[in-house]
């Protein structure tokens, strides 16, 4: 047996003995998120909002994407704890700090909020559909549909402008031919600081991890967002 054949067999045996985590290497990254949102109530039930966000990648060295969004939300006068909404986002992805691909994302959600003392609990279920540019890549699934369920717990510190919070979000695929599955979870810790009746700042950190995927990613994010109500 040739030496090259022996080496091939040894490498193959070692690969079989390796745990799955070592074969499917994770992609780890740390990024930053900076965003702003302006909203306005049309009446007691309807509210519209526009937003802008920029994200980095590759350990803060490159621009990942720029997103521009517009949304509308509705609260029934007799069901103030229940909110439904819909939105659109233009996602511009970058490659070496140049726009490489534009994607279009449509979403709709329903959210229920329950308050107990100084605690606010909210559960949101959101369906989203992202259309990718076929001229950029040959995508196996287009549009890419996801269902995102998020539980958020916030605590209003009495007499202060601070509202710390934490949330857990679980994402699963929708409409795949081979069957749907959970593919990502996110844990977020943050604190909202109320500047005045119209504006606030949100500081947060978020841990995101892919699951049930061949090449999972693990991302730690640090973010800052500004909200202003007209």
C-alpha cells in the first residue's frame, strides 16, 4: 500500500473519531449594532414608524449590512395589551465595505403584553419572508421564511428613567420541503434609558447561536439604539 493511501486511511479514521463539534466548525464573531427609530401615532389605535440600522462584522472590522425599515402597528381600544403589526425592510449587505446585495424582507407579528407590579411581560410571534437577489447567488430557498417567537421581561425601576430587560427568542424555518426545524436562538440583555417623554436610548448586548445547522455561527453583539416619538 502506498504511503499516500495509508495517510488517507489514517486521516479518515481520525475524522470518524472526532466529535461532531470538531467536524462542523463554528463561525464565531463579535459585532456592533447602531440604530434609530422615529414613530408617530396617527390616532389612538394606529402607529407608524421608520427605522435605520447599521451592523458590523468580522470583529468590528467591516460593515455587514445596512437596513431601512417602515412599519405600522395597531392596538384595539378595548384590547390595549394586544398589538398587531406589519413591516418592510430593505437590507443592503456589504462585501469589503461595498454594497454586494439588496434583500427585501416583509414581516407581520402579533404581541401580547402583561404587566404585574413594576414588571412587564411580553410575548411576540413574528413571521418574516426575505427575498434574496438571484443574480447574486443561486439560492436553494427563495424567499427564506422564518417564524420568530420572543419572550421579553422588563422591570421599571420606580422613580428612575431606567428599565432593564432580558429576552429570549427562538427561530424556526417555515415551508421547507425537507421539513421545518429550529435553527437559531438569541438571548438579549439590555437597559432602556428614558431621556424625556418623547425619546429614549437602549443599550444592549445579544448572544446569537445557530442550531441544527452544518456550519453554525455564534455571534456576540453590542448595540445602541435611539427612539423618538413625534
